[in-house]
């Protein structure tokens, strides 16, 4: 259970500023980065082929082989976005680190994507399954939506439209399904206590609340994809798992694209998810 902590005046006492440089560290191979962020929903049985143990092992070992690439292609939700980002960016490999990072966390590749091209790709992929909600989805494209995981969570998944049902489940799914950032407070075996901003819904708008302490999972029996975490470091979270360390640049991008799609779903789209729940 999350424990509320009084935030500092700026909400994030040690957040790196916009001019902060990335910490020098080796670039994680794209397939490994994919495995680390894909593992948590796969472990729950909600996305991709039933291979969560294999994904976990790939994420820990940081080894890339054709088996991991074949496994990634089985993710019907994520793979079309990776192919699209790679195609429009003229990058031959959909599991290139830049492509995978763009989808899960965001980077400059998303800023160069043409809206009309993105809209056409969405039509090819999602129109049939969206049904009557398709027209609402297309409004998000000219409003500035990009192929980031937060777009899929807030605009393609049906959970936003269920926020007004009086139950907490839709908000909880949105909170845990989105890729979010947290700052490490302490590490206790396989458990990591982080300070993170939960998603709130006030009856009309989705927004990020003040920081709270949250306990997440860093590994299994001492084996972890991200080792030697230290207090103060920033990490990327998916469902209840630590997936990777975040550099200052990655942290800024994840915040920026998450806030972009929250803004679109709340304000820019006439038939936004929260508004639809109000009739």
C-alpha cells in the first residue's frame, strides 16, 4: 500500500533540471530494454505470448539473440508501434535501442513523426477493434498525440472511458499500466521503496498527484534486471516492477510525453475519455 509523504515545495526535491546531462553508462541493447518493460504485463498474462520467465531471464542477462526478437514480435500491442516508429525514422531494426526507448519512454524520434502518417497507421491497426470510439481516437492525432506507450494507455485502451463507473479498478489499471517514474528511497531485498506520483481522477480530469512512497519489486530471489540501486536514483516503473534506471534525459522525456497525453485526454479532445463518462 502506498504511504503518503508530504512533498517538498517543488514536488520533487532532487529532480534533475532541464539542463542536466545524462549519466555516462553503456546503452542497453534495444531488445533487452524491450524485455524489461514488457515483462511486468506479460507476467500478469495481459500482453504477449506466455513467456514471462524467458523475458525475465533476457532482461537480467542483457543478451540478445533471435529468440528474443521473435518473442518481441508476439506482442500485438507494442510491436506495431515499434515497426511504425522504425519505419518513419528510417531505422531498419524495430528493436533498435532508439526505437524501443521512443515507445516506452519517449525521445526525439517522436518529435519528427508526421501526424497524418501516424493517423493512417492507426487506422490500419486499430479501427476495427475501436468501433464507435474510433472517431474519438482520431481527434487525438491532430491534437498532437504520438506513438508513445502513454498514448496507447490513455487513448486506445478502454479504461479511461470506464472511470465514471464508481469503482476504483479503471484508475488502478491506468496507474499501473502506464510507464511511470520513481525515485529510489531504499532497497530491502527484492523490494524497492520509491517516491512516485500516483494518477488521480477528480471526476472530470486525470492528473498526477503529489509524491507518495510506494513499494515495488526489483527482483526475484536476489536476481534483478537492475542491480545495485542507490537512494536518489530514478527508475522506470511498469506495473509493480522496476524496469530500468532513468537518465535525466529519459526522465524528462517520460514526464513530457505522459503529460502531453494526459493533457490531450483532458482538454484537447472534445470527446475525451473522462468527458465521455459524464455523458
